């Protein structure tokens, strides 16, 4: 009788725990929806402002060309004023400089703080001014960071734990990407592949509801059409695959060139030691001069990308557009005002793909007319080579173009560009920017050590160094502890001799002041390195 009573009591306790777990999960999903609403509203507003800014800049340029004597000074002059104000405003919130994605990644590993009430207005206004002035920067980085700030806003008033707050920040960032490009699935994959590298049900579910909510808002206000509107693409025959292999190799090489050149420009900008507002003003003036003669390269380049995808850019002008857009992007990002690199690099990828397709059409007659398809694939391949997030790149381009018919060449080209970039030994762009940002901390005084313990989770990827290692071989500090290993649907109690295998999710608790370094070391040990 006593055993039956104990069994009933244990069963009741188990049911209560299950109900409590699902109640917590549903509450988290509701918070994810709230983060998606805020991120979607901010992202859509930012897109509308940038679209209006492009229209004003194009109209101003048309008017300036009707005044040949001094009209060429109008766009550079107004651009310099807007750039200077953007640079000054960024100084009020230095974390809003640049793309913002490396800052979000630093927040998620505990190395930076996110102040939503400061980031959102500075990123919004300064980003609109900088991109509107003609700097070659994109909207996605600012939208991702503002989405993360939206998640932090919701977590401030609704979350009870630091882990949940970080998950909401990541979900808000994914929602920002979804709103920026009408790409909800890419927003989810971006969170899982780039930001959290964690397929836990909380991160996955929260990213789904936040991205879908943000995309619903975007489609309600801006319409349901894809970001890039294409004509019907011609089917690609299998005998063109060797040309896609060449495109993949070129995308990998030029992707590494992009990352290393960007790093060099940033280092040179640091050595100049000029005020941010002055650098932004000078560069915006120069961009205005270039834009007077070559307006396609100004801003993010959305219109130029669509022209390339429609096959309207002739092969003889593509090298010039590529070089000028490439250099203007390097200069623009190194200035340190808000703006991302997603859209400029997608434009560069489209130009590269179109060039390969058109040259192939000149050499082989039955390849003619396929350059728009090569441009679509080139966008994805160049993204993968630079960011090194292949799933995000492939899904993003599919959602942005609405084109699903070239899956085979898309996968082949992206795989080759990824392998070439990895073989050349260059870090992914956001990892490079994050390391550069964190390196600036060296030599600075550290804050008082915190005794608070925090928990975080990492996943063991295929071919990672940690595969086959025992828990004790991870060489963790004495004051941190592996508390759980989730293997499929089972949860193991870790012991020193427990061996890690591919797919394991390791939960670790550590002191707050050491958590970031330990998390970073664990990610390197558990991440696949080909």
C-alpha cells in the first residue's frame, strides 16, 4: 500500500513538473511574439524611412544635373552635413556603430551590455542619415541590432532569468532580419546558425514566433512580395554546372578578399585618430561626388541589385561597378557610423554572378540569357563566403527572390565558395569583427568580479574537437560545472568519464565574470572546423 501511494505521489509530481515546463514554454513564446511585434514595427519604419531617403536623393540628383555649373556640389554638400550629424550622434551610443551584429553576439556571450533605449533611437536616426547620405551600407545590420534591443526591452519587464533574457535578445534579432528582408525562415536560421548555435526548443520556438510575427507586420504594411522582384528565370541545364563551379571558386576568393580588406580598412581608420563626425562628413562628401557620375553605387544598392537580376547591366560596366561598390563599402563601414554589410555584399555577389554568366554566354552560345540565374546564385555564394553561414545564405536568397527552381546550382556553388573560403584560412566576417571589438578591451581595467552564477548551453557539432572527449578532458576551471548533457530526447547526468558525441547539448554553470571566456572556449571546442 505504501509503495502504491509513493508511486501515485511520484506520478503526480511528474505531471506537475511537465505542466510547469509547458507553462513556462508557452509564456516564453508569448514574450517572443511581443519581441517580434516591437522588432517588426521598428524594422518596417526603418525600411520606409530609407526608401523615402533614396527617393529624395535620386530626385535631388536629377535636379542637380539640371544645374551644370554648381549642381555637382549639392549632393556632396548635403551628404557631408548628414554624415557629420550621423557621426556625432553615434558618439552618444558607440555600440550602435557599424553593423551591430557583432555587438549582439558579444551581448549573447556576456561581453557587452545592450541598452535598448539608447541603441534604438541612435541606430535608427544615425543609420537613416548615413545611408541616406549615400554611404554604401545596408539596413539589415541596424535592423538586427534594433530587433535585439526590442527583445531586451521585452525581457526587462517580462523575464525572470538572464538566460531567458539572452534568448529573447536573439529572437528579437532574428525578427529584425525577417522584417528587413521579408524573410522569416532566414531570421530563424540566422538565430540558430549565427547567433546562438543552439537548437534548443526555447531558442527555436521563440525565434519562429518572433520572426513570423515581424514578417506578418512587414507584409501587412509593405506588401507580401519578395524583396527582389524578378522576371521569370530560364531553367538552368546541367551542362552549366562547371560554370557554377567557377563562380563558387571566384565567390570564395573574393569573399576572403572582402573580409581581409575590411579588416585592413578598419585598422587604418583607427590609426588616423580623426573624430568620427569628421570622417563621416569627408566620406559622405566623396560619396556624393562619386554618386553624381555613378549613382547606382550609393546607399545599400537595392535598385542596382534588381537591375542586375533583371539582366539590364551590360558586361562591360560590371567590373567598374564592382570595384567602386567594393571600395565605397570598405570606406563606408570603416567610418564607424550605423550601417550593415548584408545588402552591399549581396549586390557585389549579384554583380559577380552576372559577370560570370554573361562571359559564359559570350563563350558558349547556349549559355546566353542565363545571367540573371547566375546573379541569384552569386548573391548566395558571396554571402556564404563572407559570413560563413551557408543555411542562412541559401534560405535568405530563396526568400528574397522567391526563386526555388535553381536549388542544385545554388547548393553546389555555395558549398564550393564555403570550402574555398575555409581553405584560405580567413575568419567569417562577424567573427573577425567580434574578435577585433573584444581585443580593444585588453589593457583596460576590469570591473569588480561578480559572484553571480550564470548558465549557458553549447552544442557539439560534427567533426568538432570535443567529439569523443570526456567531460574531464574539457579542462574547465574548478569553479564552473557541467550540469547536464542533453542527447536527443534524453538528459544525462554528466560525470568525469562521460564521453561527448556529435549532437550533444552541454549545459554549464560558471561565475558571471568568467562565463564569457568559458563560453567562447567551449564554442571553439564544439564548433566544426573543416
